[in-house]
C-alpha cells in the first residue's frame, strides 16, 4: 500500500480551487487533481506492507500537536521550476505550527525505518501534473489575469493518514486513520481533581 499524511481542505477552499481549475483548464495540458482530492501533504511515506499498517498508525498516534492551526493558501508555482514545469501547485503558508507538525511526523516514523526528509519542508497542494513541455504563455497570461491568488485558509484540528491507489483515471485516496490535535483546554483539565486527588494525565 502507498501511504501519506496530509491536512484536508474545507468546503470554502474546495469551492475556490474548483473555480481556479475551471478558469485555467483550457490553457495548458494538465492532468488536474479533482478539488475534492486536493490536500496539503505533510509526509509522503510511500510503499508500505499492508500487514504493517498498524505500526504506522501507532507511531503517528504519538504526535502531540496543539491545535487547531491556521494555514493560509495562496500563490501558484511549479516544480521543479517554471521553465521546466512538471507539477502545478498552490502554496501553503509555512507557519511554525505546520513545520513543527511535519517535523514531529518525521520523528515518530523514523524508528520504523522510514527515512526523514532531507530537504526543507515546502507545504503546498498539487493542482495537477503537466503533460507536455512548456512554455505555456496562455497559462501564464491566465494566471496574471486571475482576480486573486489567495484561496482561503484551512483550520485543521487533525491530520490524516491516507492510502493512495493509482488507477488509469487517477489516484483514489482512502482514509486509514485520523489523528486529532491536542485540545489544550482538555489538557489543562487533566489537572482537575476528583475527590481531592489530581487526575494528572487522564483524558
């Protein structure tokens, strides 16, 4: 099974990205990701034995990320570069909380033999994959004429482990597990007392 962790989008952001794809679709040979499948990737794990999926779930359950967090989505770009585009993306603001979450996921997965990222984390969501060599002046012009390059803010209160299955019509994503962020109010409540005895660490 092919696994990755990600943040899901809210309905407002999905609506904005649907309109963006509608505007840009005619101007370049792109295999567009359906907006309902778009997400902000945290960690691409890759191929993993199906019989060992529970090990990944247990490891990820050790991530203690305060939440929720705000992640603005804005800007457009290409990997590896605008001159040699292969992936078309929307940027996600690289906040401290987002970097900490990605780093924590890396740390808990490393004991399983999953290699940590060597490049700095660059959060984004993939709009599509370029099917031909550029340049694409019509796409560049359509981007310049967009009324805005801000697509909203997500406020996730959890991250998700997904399985990706590749099909001829595109990838299919299935949720394997969800990992809610730590509720700081609930954490403070663990110091409450019952019968005069503190229940520290009880949730």
